[in-house]
């Protein structure tokens, strides 16, 4: 099964195990940072909404010329 992954993605067996070991060593960080990620995404969402609002106002302004 794992050998099929090497062949399908054309990677070396050692590289696969290196990636696997890195993932397993750090996978707990995904759950630790979940709240921070949510806060960051909400903050970015607010910023994007403000930018979109500002751009919408600019587009509605009459052009002089």
C-alpha cells in the first residue's frame, strides 16, 4: 500500500518516512493553535469586509471630468 504511494507520487521511500515523522511529531500543534487560527481568520475577514466596503463606496462616487 505505501509502496503504491511512492510510485504514484514519484517520491523516495526515505522522503515519505521523513514527512510522516515530521507530521507525527508536530500534529498536536494543529489542535493547540485552533483557537488562534479562528481568531486570526475572523480578524482577516473583518479587514477584507472593510476593504470591500471602502472599494464599493469609491466605485459609487461620480467621476468628474
